[in-house]
C-alpha cells in the first residue's frame, strides 16, 4: 500500500519528474489494481488516473519523435470526410 500512496502523491504532482521505467512500472501497478477492482467508483477513479499516465507517456513519445524528425511532414489519414485526398 505504500507504493499506492506514493503513486497518488505523484498523480497530485507532476508525472514528468518520473523516469520512463518508474512511469511504466507505476502505470502497470495501477492497471493491475484497476483490472482487479470490483468497486465501480474506485474503478472509475483508477481509469481516470490511468489516462494521466497515458497522456504523459504519449507526451514523451511525441517529444522524442519531434526531436528525431524535426522536418516531418504530416501524413494523409484514411478516415474523415474533411481530409483532402491528395498526398
């Protein structure tokens, strides 16, 4: 439970202070807790918390991509009526 308390404190703070491995480990612990949860209110809270971790992981992945591909062009997407067909 100490790990859970520490995770909650980090959620209240800033996830960007965690290393990638700490972030992944804490997210996995949270995911396992969510999967095992039988209380719908607690599960909803854990689900929302998981999204906080996902957003931080996505932010980091986007930063790495932008750093590795500074002149990347946008790509055509298959879905959406409002997108042009030219590539």
